[in-house]
C-alpha cells in the first residue's frame, strides 16, 4: 500500500502526527490523504454514545468471547462490529483489548479475552480479521502491560524482558500477524518508560523486529513529551487537536530535536492507515443476521461448571412451576461500565423475558428479584405525561424552555426513557442550549405497593422533584459538571420519602435550570417500599414452591469501570445470603452468574448447576433461555482460572508500591501457569466446562510437528468439544487448541499444530527454540492429565 501521493512538507508531515478532533485524524486532501474517523470499542461501536438514544450493536464481552475458544465465531463477531462501524461512517474501532487478566481484581478484566496470552492473541487476531474484512481498521490496545487500572496514568510496571515478550507482547504479535492496522500505546510506564515513549517496545520490537508498518497512536490524552514520543516511535497523538505533537514537531525538527526522516515516516504511516481504512467497505450487516451472531456468541461463551444429576438441560414440558429469582434476571449486566458503553436498543429483552418466552407456555413462571436490583440510583418507571406523537409509551416527557423557570411554551419536547439525562454542549443539540434556560421532565407513575416510596433527584444545576404538584425533594446543583459521569456511576442524589397508595397513579415532575457549563446532567428515580427482608422472604417462598429455580446473580452495569480495580472477587453479601436461603429450600437450583471476571465461587457447591454467563451482550436473554432449555449447548470453557481462594492467585493485589512501581513478580507464571507451578489446584481451571454432549478421544498421535486426535460425539445430541494442547515444562502453557462441533454420533479428526511461538524462550542473546523431546498433553483443561504425547523438535 502506498502513502501520500506527493512528498509532504515538514509542516504537512507534522500536522498528521496529531488528531484533528476527538475521534478523527488530520487529512490533507490534495496529497490524497483522507481524514479517518474512529470510535471506541471493543464491545461494539461506542463513541458518540452520549445517551440511551444512540444505539449500536452490543457484542458479548471479550471474556465471554474468550470462553468460546472459537476463532471462527470470534471472527464473525468482529465482522458484525465492522459492519456496524460501516453503517455509522466509522473507519477504525479502538479494539480489541489485548491486555491479560493477570488479576481477577482488574477493573477492565471483562474487556480481556483471557489470562492466557496465546488464547487472547488468537481470538484477538480472529476479531481483527473479521472487523477488517469489512474495510474497518482495528486499533489493538493497550500496548503494553495495562493489565490493571489502579493509578493507570502513572504506574510503572516492572517486568522482566522474557515475560514481557513471551506473555504480554505475544497477543500484540499475533495481532500484527493478522495485519492489524494500528496499535494504541497504553497510559502506564513499563520498566521506567512511558508506553508512549518506549523506544524499546514501539521501535525496536514492534516496528523493527516484527516489521509492523501500521501506525501507533497514543491512548486518549496519554502523551507526555511530544519530542520523546515521536523519537521513540509514536506516530499519532490522540485525540486532536494537537497538544504536544502535530505542528509543534515541525519546530522541534527545525531545531534538530526530531529527525525529519522520523516525522516523514510517522506521517506516511498515518497516511497509509488512512488510505486503508477509508477504502472500499463491505455492506453493513443485515440486522437480523447480526443479532443471530450475537445470540450464538452469547451462548457459545456460557460455561457450565457444575451440573449435578444432569439437572440441565431443563425440559420446559417437565416443569409445572419454575421460579426465576435474582436481581440480574430483570436488571442484567449486559456489558461493563467503561466509557466505551453501548446504548442497547429499547426493548432488548432481559433474562426473565427470555425465559418467559421459552418456558412460559409449558409451565408457570414466578419471578422474584430477592434483593434490590438497583442498589445505587433506581429507575424511574413512568409513562410519558403527554403523547407527543413519537410513538413512545414509556419514559418522561421532556420540555425545553427559553425561560429559567419552565414558564411559557416549550421550545421543543422529546420523550426519554432513562433515569439520567446528560447533555454535552457542542456534541448534542447545540441549538437547544443556545436558547434553553430550563427543562421540565414529567411522567405518570403507577403505584403497585402501598407505603413510603423514596424519590431521588440529582443535577448539575438547581432541580426540584414534585409528586402530584407537591415539592418532595430539591437538588442544589452543587455537582461539578466535570464529574457528572463519576457522580452518575456512584448514583449520588438527594432523596425524600412520599407515602403512596397501591392502585393509584401519580404525576412526577422534575424541573431543572441550566447553568453555564459544558456538560449538564439531571438524574432521578424512585424506589418502591419493599424492604430487604420482604424481598428475601418472597424469593424463599417462590423457591420453595417451584420444581426448579433459575437463580440469576451477578453485578450491576457499573461494577467494572475504568481507572478503578475491584477490592475483592465476591458477589454482594445480600446476593450470597439469597443464594444460601434459596438453595436451602430448593436443591434444584441452577445458578447463573452474570459477571465479567473470575469471581469467588466458594458457594457454587450449594447449587445443583452453576453456569457462568459473563457479560453476554444484547443476546443474553434468548441465549440463556435456549441454553437452559437445551436448544443450544453451553459452549464455553473457562478462559480464566477461578482459584480456591483469593490468596491462591499468582497475582492479586494491584496497588503500586510507594515509588509507583507494580512488580510482575510472578513473571511468566500468570494465571493457571502459576497456580499449577505453586501446587494450588484451581476450583475451576482454565479450559474446564462441561457442555451437554459427551465425547471420546482416540488415536491420539504426533505426526511431524502436529498432534492428531479423533474426537467422537458419543451422546445423542450435537455439541462442542474444545481440544487443548499444553506443555508442562518449564511451566504449563497452552500450545494450541481446536473447537469442534459434532452431531450425535459423529466423529472428526482434529489436528493441532503447536504454535512455535510457545516453543521458544527469550534469552539475553535473543529467541531460543525449545529442542529435543518435548512432553505435551492433549487435555480438556490446564489441569487435566489428558493424553500425554511427545513432540520431537530438532
Ligand atoms: C481508554 C481506551 C479508550 C479511549 C477512548 C481511554 O481512556 O483507556 O481504552 O479507547 O479512552 O475512549
């Protein structure tokens, strides 16, 4: 691929080294260089999603995709995201995230495919291939060792060279081999150098050794010295406009601080990528085909860890009454709570809706949340106060006024079904903010339980909430506009109780006065009078009288965030209490866990079945119902280890030392490698998971450098087997894998070619291949003795 059509002047070349705007590069049309647009990822096309109306497709989280162990499926998911990018006019997506689940506390662990570098790299490469088949570019991130969030802007990861290359850079190396268009340099330091200024990583390894000819951009606002960054090999400062690179580098070059050749090289890389990602595009995916892929992927990532007495699959016809219990049944966590959050389409079904659709005709279904599903800011489930002809039947009617006190006729009106309204001035509705002085939100709330209802309101300006015309609560507007997103995540709000009677309908009105700021926010909600004791008691009653219980527990959508790691791996105490209480009255309890990382599963033995759903994206409801009913396999196998207890994890605490360093003391013994080396068997090892079908392996042998085995589906249903190949010395490591789908009674020959990158070691003098007889294992998990074989390598 060529670069610019003519030689660029120094000014032009330097202008290309910084973005034009938040999500766009600089273009120089008369040199044939287009500006390209970017969007955040990786669970879909996320940028510009400033509120619940900006909808895009939401895929399963990468950990769920990691659990699929299925390259072809992950490639299809990448294609779906690429197609969505095409539909939105986005040229490049900031994904995949190729960092590793080093500790289960990592705030963004749900964005990582696995703790295993090879699995993460293979699936990352598959996602990149799928995405790029649509003409969209992938920007793999965050290079490198951005495996946790605590002090992510300053932490200095100390990692030895062999571990850096064999473990943390390996997924990026595989991404490069998949022709990934760009990399994004992480915020942190590695061995004393900012990632955006690490010549060792960016230039020596990635560009010179690997021969990467794409571009390396900074993470958003992640540059320090422009001169040091360009000299180290960073090509593009993001976002734009320039702060430290761009035009400033022309001056630096004039003073000899930057070599002109390096500037021209960076500009050529930007131009080359622009040309590639603004070229021909595939047609956007057909929406129903895309939805089918997302549902298939959600089911393919669900891992069945326990299935006592074969309680699953549950035949709907065999049940009289099914109790669905748990907060996540109605308030699921489809995704993580980072800035790359996707607005899902209204009407996306929740798990209870999916289960009702699949089981509801055959048996009675009762639902009880058991604990408060919205421990922070609750929803505002109202009907619009007015029909404004937009077809919306849920949400508040929002009127915008020129006056400061909602007097006069509204300038404009809309219906919004959300409990948080955020307006970014200049991004959204600029015209409205030029004129509007106040806002009124009105809706009708139907009271289903008598008692004290708690109404909440919070805002960046003065706001008040009234019920049937009587003021109930005021927010003073003391929130700093810059902290709106943080405040919303915490759910900070004023509240007051209003006693209401079941069967009545009340009008809820919230008024808000704008104050000059770049971001305005108004949020509200109502909590029904249920007490924790009453909710738990109803759940126990429902469980006791049912033939079986599907207990859906897990996190809220704001549990996993950027810039913050978790304090522990436990579910909320109220949920643990719910699990104990429900399993005590109904042994036929199937627990479904809706989390994005390894969690404390000590309670798992209380349940007849344990199914990990991760964050499954928009296909959650129907995927779960079909897996429970047995229409689909729970196709997943663990992509991360769940240790017996927190102290067993080879890396756990993520707090940097007083000098800012975070030492990767476990070296290459990340995850299962360390657990096995330390003699601490996992509760649920990497690779484990049951599925419904059963398989036999035969005729395992080594032929040349590949390993062959015949896999036969010995059960009476179709299903998937994940064949894994490990070496055991000098530490256990995954060398290859294959996922095979076989019909009942069907057999197939599986061939795994161990990846040579896992059969080499980094020595001070360079890469050294492992030679001689190498003991390997075909296995169903990292801890399965499996079938031992010997690879001969000369
Ligand atoms: C995150 C990236 C993200 C970027 C743009 C950064 O804070 O670390 O993952 O792509 O913001 O939103």
